[in-house]
């Protein structure tokens, strides 16, 4: 078996599959090509160790991938000189795209490291995390087929993208503060004041701390947010958006905080901390269990509350963005604040004091309508509902509530 053509179907785009194939082939001194197709991934490979390659392929595939089918065809020897990732092919078929993936520990650590060039950058991502499905407008999954196509990578990002040993090797949404998307703050209710509107995330935190309601653009649409511990803010949001007793979903900075308000089983904790970051219905603690209960208006006449953990870089910044300016250790982009973040990772954040114990994060839509995804639509539809907006210029192609 000197040369084979391998066609793989399943969730194999947007999960680091081509870089995985490339590095596996190079480690076995095999030659050929790997490419995304409209069906999945195609591998043309030749060499002495093909049997080992085929055996290891499904066993060592990236954790975010899901292989549904592998077709192998023997081919005449060609004489490839090297192994390379080649331009994707569009055959007009259909393939599965990975769902969006919550920020990984490595990216979170970098974002909160004042010596890192992506310090406090709310769109940090790599091959193991970040947007996928919501930014994809066509297959195969390549940057030019996503809403990131309008952002040309700077030299440093492009170097990472082409570096086979970098975890951003062929990460399609790769970006930084120099070349990537940016956030913007807009105030709509001037009864609320913010000290520095040029720092969008800090301004958003200011408004939320004052009891304001903010529309926040996320991965698949907008959330409407307020401080869940602020009874007046929650009741005002219920009056403006949801007059029924339907519960609000909450986001907390960590598991430790959720356990202050709800009973959390081992299985529920496993769900909460998975990379899908679902909303999990949890049983409320009673007044005897906890003296600092959340306002009743969050989940009226209900024994349960829906909680989730942060899943985007921006979510983590809302909870842990520093409010005291400190000069960073590198030359900062003028579009970023010079504040210093707490030294924490996903687990260590539980030992710090977050800006909020919990935020209401309810769907950004008008009753019975789809979730809002565009900035202009948000400004138009939320004018009577929110006091401010935190928007960004990375378009959402596929809305996900």
C-alpha cells in the first residue's frame, strides 16, 4: 500500500483536522496533500508507513472532531516530494461544521497576561476554541468563506497561521488587536454616566454596576444583560422585555459562585464546565441554605434557575476586566485599555473577586422574534429596552440563540 486516497466525513472542519493530519504525516515521513472539500477532508498520501497512519488517524484525531465515515482507495504511486496543506476544493456538496467552542485555557491565560500581545483582546482564539459555525457562510471552512474575510491578518498573525508548530496553525478566525475585530460602546440612556466611553468594556461594566441594562453582541446574537444581584435592574428588565414569569438565564464567573445559589451535582458541574457551555437548570438553595439569595424576579415561583459559565473572551472580560489602570509590559495598541488584569486562569479565577457575582443574560430579541444579530437592528429594536449597547464589527452569519 504505497499510496492511498482517504476521504473523511463528519465534523472535520474548524477543529484543527488538517494541521493534525499534516503533523502526523510529517512524523511518519509520508508525502502527499490534505485539503478541505465540500464533503469533508481529503488526504492523498504515500510512503512506507501508510498502515500506521491509517490506524492512528481516528485514534489521535483532534478532540473537537467527530469522524462519521472514512473511505480509502488505493492509488498508483505519484511521487510527492513533501506533505502539504493545499487549497480547499468546492465540489458543491455538504459537510458538517464544528459548533462554536468556548475559550480554551491557553487563550484565557494569554488574554489575561499583560505581557502578551493579545492582552485584554476580546476576540482571541486558536485552533482549539472560538467561533466556527456562526461565522461560516459557505463550505469548505476557510477564512474567505467566513465573516472574518474582511479582516486581513497582520504579519504576526499570518506568521502564526503558517507556523506548523503554533496552535494557531490554520486557525481561520485568527486575529489580534492590530488586525482583527473591535468592540464599540454606545449609550442610549444618558441618565447613566460612564467615566471613559473610549474604553468600551470598562464603560459597559460601569453601566451594569449602576443598574443599567446593556445589549451585548456575542457569538450567535445579542444578549440583554443586567446585574443579577440588583433587584431594581432585574425588575426593570422584566418590565421592559419579559412581562411574564418566564425565568431569566444567568451567567456566573465560576462554579464556586453558582454553588452559592444552587445545588450542583457532579453531573451538572460536568455539563456546566464542558466546552459547549450549556445553560443548566439547577435547583435553588433555600433561604436557610443561603442568606444572599438572588432577587425573586429572576425566576418567580420557580424552584430552579438556569445558569451558565462564561464561554467567550468578552464574557470573561465583563467579569474580570481590571478597573484600575496599570501600564502593561509591552507597547499597547491604542484601541486597547492599559489596565492590568488579575493573574488567573479558568480555575484560578474562582479565587479572585469578580466584577459581578452573576449577570442576567437573556436572549436579545423582541418577544416571539428571532434573536437579533446585526448592530443596526440592535440599535433600532432595543432603543426602548436597553440603556447602552456593547457591539462589535465581526458579522454573525448564522444566528444561534
